[in-house]
C-alpha cells in the first residue's frame, strides 16, 4: 500500500476548506476558554459556544455572524435586564409572566429579522440566571455581553489568522464546479439526440447543478460582504452568478428539445455537426471552469462558434431539401426549439467569456483550447 503522505492529495486536498474550518473551530474554542478563564468570567461556556458559532467557513461569514451575534446579544441583554429589574417576579407565577413578557416581543423580532434570534436567548439567560445563582440582574446582563464579546473576538482572530478562507475563492470554486457539471449535462443531452437519454442520470446532473448554484448564491452573499467591508478585492460576483443561471436555463431548454431522438434521416444529416458542437461546447465549459479556478483568461470561443455555424448551415440544407415537412407538430416544435436553445447557449457563452475575463489575474497568459477532435 502507498504511504499516507503519498495519498494525501487525493484524500485530503479536495476537503482542505473543511479541514481548515475544523482546525479553526478547535483553536477558537480553546482560545475563548483560555481568555474567559483569564478574565474570570462567570460562565466561560458561553464564550466557547460563541467562538464556535462565529468561526465559519469563510472570513466574510465569520464577520457577519459576529456582528449579528453581538448586536442581538447587546439588545437582548438590555431588554432582558430592564424587564428583570423593573418588573417584580418573586413568585413562580410572576416569573412565568415576566418570562412571557421577555420572550414574546423578541421572538416576534427574530421572526421578522432572523439574524437577531440570539436576542431572545440572551434575554432568557439574563432573566433566569439570577434565579439560579446569587448574581444581580445587571451583573448577569454585563457578564453575558462580555462572554459573547470574548467568544466573538476569539472566533474572528482565528478566522483571520489561522488558515483564513475567503468567500471569494470559495465562490469561484463553486462556480467552477457548476460549470463542470453543466459540461457533463450538456454532453449527455446532445448525445441523447442520437442514442436516447438516461433520464435518471440527467435528473441527478440537473439536481447537482441546482445544488451547486444554491451554494454559489449563498457564498456569493458572503463574498459581497467581504468586498463591501474591504476584506477582499475583485469584481462583483453577481454578474457571474446570473450568467451561470442563464446557462442552466439553456440546459433546461435543450433538455426539453431532446426529449426523444431525432428521426433517422436527420441523425444521418445532422449527427456530425451536432457531435462537433457537443465536443466544442463541453470542452469550452470545462476549460472555463479551469480558468475560474486558476484565475486565468477564458478559453477562445472560435471552436464553439465555428461548430454552431456549421450546424446552422446544415440545418439550412435540411430545410431546403424539405426533410422537415414530414415532421409531426411535436417533432417540429422540438426541432426548432433545439436551434433556438443552441443559439441562446452560444450567446451566454459570450457572457461567460466576459465574466471569466473579469476574474482573470492581471498579466495572465492567454488561454487556448486544444483542437476538437
């Protein structure tokens, strides 16, 4: 068997962000506990839990979570402390009433603005801790804020300095993953015009593309937060996300157009040009994915354009020979829908070329794609 270190790239490198997150969470928890003990905080548990919550996969998300957590904690501590001090609750029934008074408004606030849901938890802690331990309500509120502040600071320090992971890089990786899946899906769809479709496999591919785009959209929000706060530089991730969404819609249109194989006569006439376009388009998508990962320039479009022009020329010959007159209404609809979908796909390839160019590092070598065989 190969030694572990020789197998590291295949087993661990694809999961490097996840390994980095696990390390950051561990160090953040230890740092928060050490700081809480050094400051003699009453409940170091909350500092540790806050550090774990704040330490996220990307720096941008860590900053956002820390800000929301601190704002919610301060608001909940102020409200909970005020209720605890101003409203008497010496009996169990009175305590139930005060608890309802503390929870209801903050629960409504959390329902309207979920990022502040920690305010409800903080108010409950500030209210109930004095009933279980000998501590004044004001001291309970101050302790809670200090514990969250120590945990947030610990999580942010670890996020910034221990294997920091930028949301921008994660977003580009997610976009590249979506393009790779689109390349496979497009190849399967166009091949289905001559040999039929494996619908289960195509559904899995489409689901994978959808999941990748959902992930990209979530990370894109974090990347924009990083950019807005000056934590990272680069173009807006939004145009890239919108281009990928349009490409996915193109694949849906192609899928509807290739629900059944072409008639045999058209397979013989259009098969070679469709195969050339399939090879050029899937290669272009895969090369664009690699360019995004490496922050390199986009691959040239000439092979895709040439293949589409050849297909359009063959379509004109087929129509001139009258082969489309024998189509049923459904076959004609799918046939012309396919041409429209491929044209839309080509236009969005041009948009993709611009998006990849925006993300290319300055001075990157001009990319080239191997000839389509």
